[in-house]
């Protein structure tokens, strides 16, 4: 029997190969997708924030209008706080209404109300020419409603209230408070508060062109009135009592009935500053260096301590870099004796002014705002010169240090700083050997000085040179 086998080859249709993404193309696609997603999310988030902020703003306007309408329904005499120190401004509003919190369905709002006297120049000004003997012409009410920390998250309404009849003599004493910065420029929109320290009454005013007028304050002959100034971005200023340990620059006020007095205050912007110790040839902060710092606004003197100055920033110890977020313009001091460790020679503060190498001035512009304590590593072979004449430093004296055997090996001249000091080697790339070096010192108006400085390996030598006048 014969069998026949047929072999069948199964064939499948090959599909054409589909194009694939390379790794680079995939990364590009992922980047584009990420950019689109982040942009959309950012736009969505900002839109949501603006929508919420707008609702808060509308609610704040409604709150401000509601509070102002309450005052408009009062008689002129009643528009004022019951703890008001100014007699013409004393009214029936509870003192808690000066600043209060109001809840609404979509948020919490802080409401601040300021009621102050207005002296209209149309009939003269108090103490001016012509003199206005009755300066309580009208009242200005300012209501601020805020729902956040930003100044943009505040709604403000201002309204003027005028008496129905003729102005009446207020009685009491009057005070003009002037506020200027250290350059003499008037500072406006400062909240000025005067408080009677015995009975607790208070009165407020916002400066216009740097000035506020307070009228009808009860007589107090024993400096019973405290004045405090505040403005966002500026230093806080207040008067103080005379004590055994403080004779303040700005003292509490005495008020005399029937008299007008003028008091002036300096008020400057505050700035963020940084102080850090650094080796003269390095860039990193010396985190182990300790020092005490004090200064800023001068508050007064301490009679119990030889009338030593008292500053807004009291003396305190710091280590390494230290920052002050709201520093007041003025002079700051680093206590030279507090600087440790002793493995460093502490030269000066890089921006030191005057005669104290460890002081610096923060001016009203706020620049510069970084100050460096310059230190010299005592383990570096070198020499630190101090040039004086009759005990006073000689600035810009020429100090030449050279190798007496082969000046080509080392020959450098440096001018002393304002404190009569100079350090060799003058740069990090320059080295000095443990040997004898000669030096020559010359200053305009002085006889030349010279000598020999013998250096020891890994030690800093201090060399003092006294020049005689010509």
C-alpha cells in the first residue's frame, strides 16, 4: 500500500512595520506635554485666586460701606470713641471699634477705624498766620477693611464729617506732631497715636505732608502722654519715660491747657542687613567666630552707666552670619573684645566709617546692606602693621616690605587704610618666608620710619610703627 504525503507550508501575511518613537522624540513629547500642563495649571490657579480675591474685595467694600453708614447715622458730636483723649473727638463708639474682626460667609475681615480732627486752612491754621483759635473745624473718618497681609488686600473709605453749627472752643491743649525722615523729608500716612498713661484715653491721626494736629487734650503736667508712630516698612517710634537707666531722646509729653506745642520725630524706612565674619583671603563665612552686636536708632543715654548710649538693638551675642530683618538706620557696633576665637586677628569691618574699625553705618537709603568682619589667620606667616603718630592712626601711609638680601624675591608696597593698618602678604597667591624683612614707612607730613620684621613660620607678627611729624 502506498501512501502519499502532501506537505503544506503555512504562510502568514507580514504586516508592514509601524514607525516607532525614538527616545529623543519621546522626551521632546513629554517636555511639551509638561509645559502645556504646568501652564494650564498656573493659569487655572491664578484665575481661581483672582476670583476668590475679587469676592473678598466686594465683601470688604460692603463691610466698609456698612461701617461708614453707621457713623453717618450718628450726630456729629457722637462720632468718636468713648476712650478718645481729644475732647472734641470723644464720642459714643466703643474703643473696641478702633480695630475689630467681622465674619462674613466668604471670609474674615479686619476693620480699622481712625477718626481725626481737621483744621481747615480757609479760616487759618492753629499756630499759623492768621491763627485759628478754634482749630476743630471738622472730622475725618478713615475705615480700612483688610482680608490678607498684602497692602493690595485692603479697601479704604474716607469721609469728612462737618458740624451743623458754629465751631466751639474745645478746651484742653493742642499738639502738632511733625514726622520727617533723617534727610528732612516729610513722611506721610504715618499712624500717630497719643495715649494718656493714667486714664488710658487715646487719640489717633494719619499724617498729611508729615504733620498731624491733635486738639483738646486734657491737661497733664507730669509727662503723662505717650506718642507712638507706625507705618508699614518703617521703624516704630515711641516716646519713653525718664528712668534711672534711660534718659530718652523722645520723652513723653506734657500738655498745658490753652497752649499749642509742636513736637518733631525722625522716622526712617527699615532694611534687611547681614553681618558675617570672613578670612581676608577666603570667601566662606567663618561659622565659629562669635561676637556681640548693638546699635541702630539711638534711644537715649543711661545715666547709671556714665551716660552710655542706649540703642534700639541691644547688645547680644551671635555666631557666624547674622541677619536683622528690620534694621533701623544708624550706627552699629561690634564689640572688639567679644570677638573669638583668638586664632584670628580681627582687622575691621569692611565698610567701617569714622575712627572705629568695628562700626558701620546703615544710611537712610539702605545701601550697602551687607557688612563683613575681616579676620586674619594667625597661623599664616605674615606681618600686620599699625602706623600711628602721637597715638593717632596715619592713613594712606606708604609701607614697603622687602627681602634685604634679594628684593626680587619679595618687594611689596601697600598704603595703610583709614585706621593706619596694612597686612602683608597682600594677596592669597603671595607667600612670605620665616626670615627677616626690612620695611620703610613714609607719610605726607611725617619723617620716614624703617625697621626689621623677623617672621616666624606659621605665625603672624604685629609691628607698630610711630611716625614723627616734620
